[in-house]
């Protein structure tokens, strides 16, 4: 099944091993959240879509927390600018 962007990204973090994102879905029942890396650009930033599997049956309209982690490759670790996109917003982090 096709995954779609979650409603909102609230926070992102970067460690030496991974990029993490937390946010919300606008209904209950979203699952299998992940960060999908967009094709690399030449300006040194890495961009990701925060997606998950939406529910396939009727569910309550309730804001639901959701999280995802992306394991950084050795090449990914050479970047210092990360952007995560949800359907309603985006968050970015720039490491010094």
C-alpha cells in the first residue's frame, strides 16, 4: 500500500547514527512510519518525507503522536543540514 505524509512534524533530532522525527497524524490508526530520503541536491542538505500507512477503515478523528527513525549512511553523516517534510509543515536542523 502507498504511504502518505503524516499531518505534522513537531521535532527532529540528529545523532551520529540516525535522524529521528516526531509529529502527529490527524486520525488514529496510522502505522509503519518512516523517513523517506528525497533525491540529493547539490547544496549540502538532506531532505526527507515523513510518511506512514494511513488507516484503511473508519477511525476516530483524534490527533495521534507518531515517530520515525532513519539510519544515516556514512555518506549521510557528512551533511549538516536536514529537513523533514510533513503534509502541513516542515522542520529543519542545521548542525554547526
